[in-house]
């Protein structure tokens, strides 16, 4: 993503995370994953929240990911 903004749509956030839009939507619906903001009916993700989520999910091995 060449034009990374502080506030992103679901599609932009998925692109930034290199995951599908559907995966991001499913995680949001299930209450897991990156926190988001609702502006009326619009869903938005802040880059700072995405970066914090990534930093908080660093693992040394795959066993850690299961806990």
C-alpha cells in the first residue's frame, strides 16, 4: 500500500495487514483482532491501532500463538 493513511477503510486496513477483507470483517464480528472505530454506519481503522495490534502479537514460535 503506497498511500498509508492514519484512518483506513476495511479494505485499506486489510491491504495494510496483507489479509483478506473478509478475514478482517469476520474477526471484527467475533470481537477479536484489531480494534476499530464506528462513525455512523462507517467502520474505520486507525493505523496506530493496527500497528499496536501487530506489536502486541509478536511471537517467538507457533506454540505461543495457541495460548
